[in-house]
């Protein structure tokens, strides 16, 4: 029986953090035995924010090493770098012919990122869309909202459709992009009267999508939030970050609901696998005997239990350039094989038939 095709990618914009690990990486490792897995590093997507070239390359290499160190096995899964597959940008051009600027401009991630680029605050209820559009069109060149940012969802759809992936493990923030991917697939199929692209679904390998909280009291862990614990943080720095995590003034009366910042820390402890400890701290909160210093110490050690072996392996892997080169070369070969086959079909269907 042919296995379902799983595909997911992480943008190369720095080191991976615990949110990436619990939200993505850990599940990738669990899936690789049961599915035709394809995990890539989205370096073309990273270009939308015009990163420093040296840093971009370092980040691609780092994430590759982190994928491998976390347990993704290049013999079981295809691991590749997006820009090693030139079929992707070619199909991106073709698919863009069937994507409306309006639907791209209405995408939440575009609105958020464009507002950031323009230096205006986050979107809110009742925003004046017309004023926003005027600002984009009139933006001076140093505050430009580039066309790559606008067409980010087309590129992501191509990543998925060119591999004919049906299962796409992503977080909640990517749901809208996946919805657009399905829409583009349907549109293409029906425009040309073909059945070329399957519609991909979000996939969490049986697990509910986890929200990995940050250390600053509210919200999720994220690079732009500045509240991250990185997989490669040194123990000293990591302990310091955890000790500085936001809590509250302590429970005032028995059985009061746990405040968000403290609940976040206990949830994080639970995510590391320390369910018993987490239960103890919930009970201690309920009877007002909780000590945040102890909670933080236990949390830091529990996190280190997960990150230390990964960090050790990352350093070994990074030192082995030859191995890294072999992994990406083999990954690119496999990813290109399927991509080339799909692209050939797309070209044929669209009338680019050659002579
Ligand atoms: N946009 C995704 C993110 O920021 C990364 C990504 C790019 C992706 N292409 C993809 C994820 C294809 C899944 C499938 O998280």
C-alpha cells in the first residue's frame, strides 16, 4: 500500500526553540516510520524579510543540524532545502497566474507582516482597509512591502502541491495558508478540467495541536515575541531564562484558579513529560504551598533533560560538513524527482508543451 505523503517546513530565521520542538519536530520524528515524510527548510520563504545572506545560510545549516539531532532520520524521511528544488520557483510563477491579489491581501499573515513593515500597530477590529491599502501602495522604498511577502501563500501552496502531499502538520497560525492551498488546488483542477492536485489536510498525528507558552506570562513562544528557549541554549543561560519567567504574587486563597503565567510554566513542565511533577505543583497552588523557585528549578532541569542530548548532537553534526552535504544532496535528489514529475504535468496541462 502506498503511504500518505506528509510534508512540512520550517522557515530558516534563526535557531529552533521549544515551540518548534513540541509543536512540530517531536511529531515529525514520530511520523517518519508510518508515512512518506518530507521535511524541508523554507529558505525561500525566509527571503521575504530580506535576511542578511551570511545569517540566512547559517540558519539553514543550523536547522538542518537540529532536524537531524532531534531524530529525523534521512534514511526514513526526505530532508531537503527548499532552494535546492528549482522546480518550486518555476511552479510558483505558474500558479501565481491563478491567484488573486485581493485574496492574498486579505490573508491575515500578510496583513500582520505588512503592518509591521510599515511600522503600524497590529490589526484590530474595525480597521480601515482602504487606508491600509493606500499606505501599501504609497509606501516609500525603504518601507516597502515586497511582492514576495504578498505571494507567500502561493509559494507555500506550491511546496505542498508539487509533492502532492495530503497531510501537512502545521500549527494553528498556518491554517489559513492551508485553506488557501486547498482553494488553489481546486481552482487549478477545475480550470483545466484535471484531477492533478489532491487537497491537503492539517495533520497532527493524533495529538491535539499543542500551544507552547512563552515565559513572559501570556501568549505563545515565538521568535518575534522574544520569549524563547532555544534547543541549543547553554544550561546556564537556559536556567537564567527560566528563573526570570513571569509568575504571579502567589495564590491568596485555597483552590483559586491558577493564573495564566503560572499555568503556562506548569503546562510547559507537563510537555516535557513530567506529568507527576506538574500535578504536584497544581495541587500545591490549590493549597497555597506552591514555591515558584522550586517550580522554576524543576522546570529548567526538565527542559535540559530534553535539550541537552539534542544540543550535544547538534554540535557534532555541525562539525561534520561532509555528512550535512550528503544529507542535503540526497534530500534534494528525492524531492526534485517528485517535483519534476508534477511540474511536467502542470506545464503540459497549461499548454507549455514544447516542440
Ligand atoms: N509558512 C510556514 C511557517 O511559517 C512554513 C512553510 C513554508 C510550510 N512552506 C510550507 C509549512 C509548506 C508546511 C508546508 O510556519
